[in-house]
C-alpha cells in the first residue's frame, strides 16, 4: 500500500510530501531549488550534498532557523520559510 501524501507549506505555498521524505526532497519535488540566502551577498542556496555535511540546505522550519532540510523528515503541516542570512537577522 502506497503511503498517503500530506501537505506542508513553503513561503505560504502548499507543497505535497509523502511519509519518509525529507523537507529538502519535498521541496525538490515541488520544483523549489533554493530556500536560503547567504549572509553575505544574498545568494540563493538549497541542497548541495544531501547528507547534512555542507549546511547549504538550512531553512527555517516551524519558526526554528538553521534546520538542515536534507536531514529533517517532512511532517504534515510543517511551515517552511526562506531563511535569510543567519536566520536571526529579522
């Protein structure tokens, strides 16, 4: 039996995910390739290594900045927002 999909949001936009997917995988599946900007210069970043080593995939999830989206399991109702800089700049 195929697991039932669920919804999370990215910057207010609904994103479909399935149990077992990471937040990064759900965003990739929705065509979203960047969910963070760098501290210096504001360059877009998303997943790079996919195994939690490089920290390029940091995102703000449920109000908590600096979450490694490639390692964090997606959960129904998660709210993911683009992280600007360190995530503490706002």
